[in-house]
C-alpha cells in the first residue's frame, strides 16, 4: 500500500524553459494528487519561490517561501516575510527544466538541507546540463557521438577553423540550455555569426556540432545504480529539425512513433547505450537519452542526456514508459521511491572521520 506523502512540486524556474516547466508541473501534479498531498511551489522568472494552494499549479501567485540550507530545519518551507513554518514536505520533486533547476543548483540546496528529492544529484545534473562536460564524459566512456567544437566567445579565426573541420551544415547551441531554445542550423558560413550571437545571449559557451543525415531516436531510463531502459521512440519533426516550435507549438505536426520502428538488434543497442550514457554522468532517478540513427549506415550516435526531461502526459519520456508497460501514475510513484532510496543511501554515509572501521 502506498504511503500518502506530502510532496513539494517545484515548477517554473529562472530559465528560458520556464513555460515548458509549467506544462510539466501541471501533468506531474495531476498524477501525484491521486495518491499524495501536493504542494505546488512556483519558481518565478526572478527565482522567487511561491507556495500555492494545491494541488493544481498556477502560472503566477502564491506565498513567498524558502527552504533553509541546513539539515536541522528538517526540510520545512518557511514564509519569507517572517520565517514562520508554512509546510513540512516529505520529499521534493523538481520539474525545473534548464538553468537554475536542472543544472545542479537546486539539487545542491536539497543536499545542504538533507531532504529527499527526485532525480539526479548535483554532479550528474551539472554535467548533463553542460553539453561540453557531458560530451567529454561520453567520450571518456567510449560512447559514439557527432563531431563538435566548443567556443567561449566570438573569435573569427577559430570560427573559420571550426567550419573547416566540421564542414556545413552545423548546429549551434548554448552549452547550458534545453528544449532547443536558441538552437540554429547553419547552412552557409555567413550565417554562423548570428547563430553564435544568439547562443551567447543565453550562455557563456556555445557548442558547434556537425549535422548528420539521421533519424531521431530517444529512450527513457529509470533507476539508480541499476538503471533500466524503456522501448525506444522516434521523432519525425514537421520541419527541418526538431526545434522549440516543433516540440511545443499547438500547430506542430511532429509525429512521435512509440515504439520506434527498429529491428530488435537496434532496439537492444539503443537500450544499452541509454544505460551507458546514464552511468557516464552518474545519473540517478530518471533521464531521457537522445540519439541520431545515421543514414544510410545505420550507425547510432549519442546526442545528449536530459536529467529532467519534458514531463507532460504526451512527452516522450512518460509515453515510452507507457509503451513499455509502466503507466504515467505508476511512473511518478516509482520516481518518488527512487528519490527516497537514494536519500536513504546517502544518509547512511559517514560525514566525520575518527579513524579505524565504522
């Protein structure tokens, strides 16, 4: 029997993916509320936490609250105005996409407060969010990926060298962002400058990747030290590439094929590489791993891992698990269990040193 818990659901965020998080938060709250008491906590675009009357999250409003970064406060949410206790969640569930939510910052606060929380820890969140670090970890693990280069500011000489190495077309992305925000496909050399300027408007680093003719394949991963992979899915964008509007516009005609039409050997390889990517960044809880299936060679290339993927009822992450036999509500329940499991594991670790055996 499931124990009814008080779950603080963090959504919104100080990020270019704020609006996407609002949608994810609404879906997760609906699934949680059948079995648990949900405390919606809107993180507004200025980074302020606002506790709302539950269970349905709202795009604005709420009482200003904070979580003290100290274990002795037992994870209480306190009113910002006077420090009085407002609520005492049993577990925190961040559905914050992008910077200041998916990048290890809020996870660090949870660790300082010693509270159970859903999803990857500080290191995995930060590494998976920063595409330069993520790709370096993938390379260290021997995982196949597209050729890429990283820029730290505009440098015409270096930009010319990159185009000479990677050729055209290329994709230009901010190193620390998701949902295809500020991603540009560059087909002509004279377009590179504007694409880089857009990427640098969101981050101090830009990633330039070689474009490949490929199918877009994704897989969901669930677990802690022994992760499992779902059946893969395939995305068929309604435009040249899977950009923000293709993902989230109500007019989008993008098709999601779940499960993906792949032969058994390719399915097994996608699942294997998905778990390998999960381990490469030391993730926990859950993630979605994205691939390119290169035409015509059929070679799988790892694109990226998302430690807080889109979580609406029609998002790829839950839909792939649904196709694998795990319904949305049970998936959310499993994530709570995994968060508590990882918290209990960390709580058993020693934080002092006296010498000799424990």
